[in-house]
């Protein structure tokens, strides 16, 4: 079976499936409704959904759009408020880039998002994927929206034998066939936003990474991977080297009023600009000198996996009787409940361990 010959039938079948089965998502306009979604909401959802599930992102999306209903509202927000509201979504560089993008839309574009892929890509903090997704979904542009889900679907439809990441250009080229057709000017139809979202839905609910439910798949008739009998073998992957492991110490300092000492992390680097617990360096041999003299208790350790390394944090806890020893410039004394809801996951886990 040559899936390249079946661009139009695959496209028609997937769009028909999307018309019937589209997921209901808070940032989405259902198929068949002749209203374009708000670009701000599309953009915000796409930024949140990178590396995050829809179920995890949905409450954050609701909270952000309730608190900052327009891009101008978000642009005017305090950095620290946005970073605190982002806590738990991970990949904090995205939140910083999101703010840069919002501020550029507000100040350079009168609060109106550019309506082309190139215009969106020119905004600070917006990468090729987000620009394509917003151009396609919010503005109906013929943009090639390719994320990990789309790569997987293309690798399977065409049984691509080149492993990732080397296969990326080929997978992108194959995905483009469905957007622009096989020849210049050969556009199958104009439902570009629906096509992008239909592919996302297919990858999320049917053509899943480990266990594709091919019996329910609207494009099974054209799928070469299914024909091999081992669809989940695709996409092939180059074996990754193991993640390096680092260690560190986290210091849980509480005062008599039940507050905990948090420290603002440097703007640059991992979790930059976020509030966290005071910690040592994270390395093979971290410095274990406590920030102040106190009766420190060993509270166990937590594990956390970042993109490029795994971290074991040994947690030490103490009640600080004499606050004079803790420089006020270095820490922010914060009620424990507030700290638990505002901290990035790695520090929330360490704080919970230190309180236990
Ligand atoms: Fe994915 Fe199976 Fe559908 Fe092929 S038939 S696209 S492997 S769900």
C-alpha cells in the first residue's frame, strides 16, 4: 500500500472522524462552528500543552484565562505572579518566553496577534511549532503543525524505517503533503485548523505511543505500519544514552510562626526566576554546608527527573529559633500552605518530605 497515493482519502477520512469524535477542550471551537477561536487562548493552550497532557494543563488554562482574560492582561502581569501560577507545569523557560511573547503582542502589535505563521514566528519566545499551530488553528492558515504526536502518526502511516531524531525532516515533509497536497497549489481543502487538531486527536486518543488502538482508527486502511503487524514499533528511535544523575541538598527552614524560608533562584538557568527551597549546588559532590547553624534533621531524599539529568535531593529540616542568622535579603518567609501551592514540583516534593 502506498500511503502517498492516499493523501486525499486519508485526509477526508480523518476530518470526517474529527467531525464526529473531536475532543471537547476548553480552548477549542468544535468542528462545524463557524467561529474562529481566540488566538490568545489557542496560543496559551499550545504553550501549556508542550510536554504536558491536556488533563494536567486544563486547570492551569482555566486559572490563567480567568485571571488574565486577554493577552494585554497577561502582558501587564507581574513576572513573579505568572511564574507562581505556572508552578507545577514544568519547563519554566516556556513561561518566561510566554511573557515575552505576550508583551510583544501588547506593545508592538496593539494587543492583536499577527495572523500569519511568519508574523507569529517573528514574536519573541514563539517557536516554529507554536507559530504553526496558532496560524493554523486560530487563523486557518495552511501551516504544517508537527509535534511528537504528528511525527508518530506519520512514521506509522508511511512505516518510516529511519529512526528518530534523524527521521524528523522526512516526517515533516510527509506531514506537509496533507497540508499543501503533493504538488504546489494542490490543496485538498481549506480546513487547515481542523486538520491540525484532527491529527493531534488521533495521536492522543487512537495512535498512542505504546498501544495504538488500530481497530478504531479511521485511517487504518492506509497505514503501512499496521500492515507490518507491528505498528507500535514505529517511530524507530536511536537509543539514548542514560540520563546523568546529580545530587544535592535542600534545606527546609521553618520559623516559630509556621513559615518556611524560600529563596528566589537566579534568572538564568534551571527553574530560573522561580521561588525554591535553598539548596546546595547540584553535582556529583555537592557542598553539604548548611545555610545557617541549626539543629538539622535528616528528612530523607526525593528523586526528580529533569530533561537532561536525574536529581536526588537529600532533604534536611530545622526549626530556626534565631532568625538573626538568616539574611533577610536571601530568603522569603512564606506560609507553608502558600509555599506548597506555589513551588515547582521538585521543591514541593522536598518541602513535603521536610515537613513529614
Ligand atoms: Fe496509528 Fe494504528 Fe491508525 Fe496506523 S492504524 S495510524 S498505527 S492507530
